[in-house]
């Protein structure tokens, strides 16, 4: 990842994220409408497999979607761990006063943070991701309301909407 250097980059990324998310959601809705009356969908642990298994070309697409789900899970985990390790190592190294100190223990810091976050990921898997999500995602909306929405509204009011 690289730092954002311009507000235009953020605007462009936001527009593309919106378009990609919109298209993905529409495709999901169309796919679900195609099998809306399949009873197995409600109790399926992986609804995408039910969608593929009841669609056109199920013999070919079922193994492909299975492989893609596994690859997606692995790549997501690797990217997430890599991202958080980089951020943590950078945060620790920002507090160091010399470049020599930073370079000397950089690999060890990477290894320690990688071990910590990999262990944490495996611990989450052992408890069950859905249980963690049900408990963990119940509260971020309150934090987002306090840290994002309220300051935004106060800022809009204070600047009379000129700096939105």
C-alpha cells in the first residue's frame, strides 16, 4: 500500500468502490432471485455453493467456486495480517530515534507481530467466526456514530455547510 497523496485519488477510489459494490450487490440479488424458492438456501452454511449447485453449469462451477472460496479466504487472511503487521511495525518504529535501531530489529518486529496476529486469527477460527461477528459487530455502530457521524454533523453546522 502507498499513502494517499491527493484528494482526487480518494474521490476516484470512492467512486470506483461504489460502482464495484453496486454491481456486486446487484449480481448477488439477481443470483438469489434465481433460486429464491430453493429451501436449502436458508440453512446453507455457504449460500454461494447452493446458488452454484442449483444454477446453470453446476458440474463445472461447483469445483471452481469451492476453489475460489478457499483462495479468497487465504488471500484475505494473508492481506489482513500483512496490513496489520505493517501498521504495527511502522507505529513502533516511528517512536525510535535512529534509523540504525529501526533497521536492526525490523525483521524481528515483523516476525513477532506476524506470530501474534496469526495466532489471533487461528483463535478466532476456533471460537467460530460467526460467534465472534455476532458479538463483535454489535458495538462498532455505536462507536461509528460517536466518532464519525456526530463530529461530521457538528463540523457541517460549524462551517455552515461550506466545507463538506
